[in-house]
């Protein structure tokens, strides 16, 4: 039920704080991360030397974000691969590989076939899924459910933040088992995760109206670019995907460092470019690099929309618009930076009078290959 909301998507974006909080619940106790569903699987996590995350669409961008945390915290090499590409290239996998699949519905055929293929090659399989009892978790050795609640709008929003949350919990669970982080380091990250729901609520309370007005004002835009670096890169991809899915506007996401190797040729006067800016207080070096990317494209006439930490004064001289997010440690910024992009895409679709819940040509769950 939509309740009082104008669309399921509006309701689901408003539920992003609970999606994270409910996914965390019962899995962190006084800074110790332990996922009860993974009890009895310690040997599996101790026996692997490689992780491959497979997913499609928005779930694949959650996977890309998760790679940074999984590698940094567990020191296990992680690859992310689109599920439909994975099994057609004779991948190097075996009993010491863990395949982590991510799927909101748990029914996406491309992802299911990748999991079955991996299992047939002797790999271990773990499913991150939002739907109890769905096919992909049933086919997997281990399950970590996201507790975002049912997601009805075709374009995924609250499931995305829940998927990143589940990946981070998984990474901290494995880091504890393998001793790759100290208990104190795990506790610091666990507390960062526990603080995220209130920070998302703050964005919804203080920025939503502003972003919706801005989106209305942008309604005639024909092309939007998104730039990000490090964990901001998959968020740029997600921002562009959401815009394509529900507004039908041409949108592309790029890694900010790649700009000078090609995409900068696209910049002409008036081109709107969203830039996910890392926090100067938490990642000063990265922030400087991104600000210099902003200067390069601004000099060529780009209109800069910065998604930046509220206290970041350095972007102000270069940004035509600033969408503010609260401060978070670098790996946790994606859980905040994506929220303004979800609101923007939805606001723009509404401004164009489009059906945000049922975009043309798309299905919520694609059960054919
Ligand atoms: C697409 C949906 O078909 O499948 C996307 O339109 C979704 O919103 C993608 O991200 C993957 O779906 P799932 O259920 O496997 O997460």
C-alpha cells in the first residue's frame, strides 16, 4: 500500500533509513558484528581466497561499492561481475572461491544462472536477497537477507542501501573470523553503520524539498553526466541509471579520473554534471582531486551540481548547486550520497509527468535470460 505517498517510489525512498536500520538489527551487539544466519559457516569463510560478487542493474552497483569495504576489511581479493557476463567466459573459480550474489527479488534469471554455474564448478555461494524464500537464496549455501521490506517501484532505491549495508556487515563478520581487523576497528565501523539511518533521515528532512524544486527546474534537460571517484564512482553510475530508468533522459556515470581520458570531450557550455565530492575532513587528498576535476569541466562551461559534505566550503566557488549530505567516514559516504540522486531522479520524473513506479520497457524482476 502506498499510504499517503504519491508513488511507491516516494514511499520507498522515505523508507531508506529503516531499510538500513532493519538490515543492521540483530547483527551488531556492542560493536561486535555477527550475522546469526552465518553461524556454523566459519570454515567456509576461513577456506576461501577469492570473492566474486555477481548481480545485475542497481544490485551490481551495490556490489561495486561493497568491493571497497570487502577488500579493505577482509584482505580477500574481490571481483565484481555482471551476472550475465560471468558464466560465458570460463571464469577461474573453484572450491576456494566464494560467489556472493545480490538480488532484491531473488528471481533474476541472469543472477540465478550465474549462481548455479558457480555451484556446478565447486564454488561456495552466498545470496544477499530481500525476498524470503526466493529462488536464488534457495540455491545458495548461505543467505544474508536484507530487510528493506517489499519494494514495489521498478527502480530500486531502499533495497540498494540495504544491499550495501548487508555487504558491509558481511565484510565485518568475515574480518572478525579471519582476524583481518582488530575488535576495535570492527567496532568503529559498526558504529559508523549504526549512525547511517539518522543521517539519511537528516537528508530527507533538510534537503528533499530543495532537491525536488531543483529537479523541477531541470525538467527540460536532455543529458546529465555524473562523476565520482573511489566509492563515489559506483554512486555516479547509480545516479545515471536511476535517471535513465525513470526519466528517459540520457545520463552517463564516469570515474572522475577517467574524465581527461575521453569523456571531457562531451563537456559543452551548459552541460549539467553531478559530482560526488568526497569529504575534505575524511579524505582530503581525494577531495582535492575531485575539486580539480570540477575546475577542469567548469572552465569548459559545465554546470556543476555537487553532492558534498555539509561543511565542505572548498566546493562552493565551483558549484552552481550543492546537494548537502552529513559527514561520514569515506566508505560510508555512498549510503548518504545516493539519497539526493534518488530524490533528484524521482523529482525530475514527476516534473515530466511520468509514471515513476512503472517506467516504460522495464520489469521489476526479469525472469528470462
Ligand atoms: C532490473 C530491475 O530488471 O533488475 C532493476 O529493473 C534491478 O531495478 C535489476 O536493479 C536487478 O534486480 P534484482 O531483483 O536481481 O535485484
